[in-house]
C-alpha cells in the first residue's frame, strides 16, 4: 500500500524562488566549467601584432628603462608600508572607472584608448562568451589599480608595466632582459642578485614580493572588500606578471595552489590582451548591467581606495 507523503504547505512564490535558485545554481556550474575553455573571440585575430616591444616607440622603451632601474626592494617595502597606513579616496567602482578614464598607459604598445574603453572591452568579451559573472567583473575592474597614478605615484613606473619579482635575481625572461636592470641598485646586491634571493624554493607566490604597481594595489583592495573568488583575485594580481604566466619564469617559487591559479590567469589573459582592438563600447548603455554586477560582489558600494 502506497504511503502518502505530506509536507508543509509552501506558497507558489516560495516554490518559484526555490526553482529559480536551483536553475541559477545549475547555470553557475555550467559557466564555471567554461572558465578554462579556450576563448573564441580572438581566434581570427593576428596575435603577432600584440606586445611588439622591440618595435615600440621610444616612450615605451624609456618607461621600461625607468621601471627596471627604480623598482628596488627598498622602494617596494616602503610602498607596501605606505599602502597599509593610508586610505587615498572613497569612491564607488564606477566612479573609480570614470576617474581613470583620463589616464593613458605609457607602457602599452597595443592601444591609446582610455582605460574605461579597455575595461569595458575586456568585460564585454568575457560576457559575450558566457563566462562566470565574477569573471566579467574582473574584466571590468582589473586595471582600476592604475588609480595609483592620481594618488601620489612617482610617475608611471610604479603604476603600470609588466611585473616581476624583486628580492631575487632579475630573470632574463622579463621584457628587455636581465641586462635592462644593470642600473638598479639591487642588480649587484649579493643576496638580491642570487637565484632565490630572500625566498626559498616552493615558498608560494603569495610570499614573493612582486614589484609594486596597479596589480598589487588592486589585489589588496579587492581581497578585503569583495567576494570575488580566489581565481579572480589571481587574475587581478598576476595579469601583468608576464614573465610568469607567459614565459615560464619563477616556477621554483610556486606551490600547488599557484599551479591552479596559473591556469586561471592564462584563461583570463586573452580577454585583457586581445580585446583592445575591438569596437568601442558605450559606457552609458552598459552602465546599468555593470553597476548591478558590481553590487553583487562588493557588499559595500563605496570602496576604500
């Protein structure tokens, strides 16, 4: 004899909400699986035309000469101490994007467009391929650390550019090579010029001091004030760390977690690099979608910068 199973009555609205929650969860699972799938939007692009530093203008070359001379251990320790002891501004994420819109990156050979344009191009490329919502947000904000330029930076050399480790030997896979650091005060330092320097094998990149700039700055801002997952935080912290994620440097310092994060950063890179030549987005048209997305992952709308 069949036994009737009775349950507490549930409203149609509650049932609908429960069904929606399940469907959203299923969608998120499907999108998360797509995180590591190869990007499609850039397949027809000539990628040989990007990151051509040898053919770059003198402005780009002069920038890297300055960055490689002035990014020292002493400077990086001071920059981190200054960051911890000061709040530079209070703004929403969208307000920060608008402020950054006047900034042109001197070290980027691939675009002269505003930062707002690049951020929206990256986010839209990720969105159009159905990647997770948090990854769309990372595309939108990944360069917001360039706000440092307006907050007492020494120039652009401590804000933008490919990043690298300090406190150990300058790797020859850094753009323009090891010799480009010959005027850096750490270049001939007995400890800082050794292979492992102040670190130990397998110590984990979280314990390695990567040169101070917009990646490190934004990483610490977002880590403490958002719910973006660790893969997204890695995309922010390491997206300019080309010697690592593109050239294979610093493997000696990696731990198991870093290997997982490396795959996430590689999955993000095409949307940062190859979206720069796409059509110009309309910020006002896209603003409603992205402000809602921002609010989803930033519990406090006004961010401490």
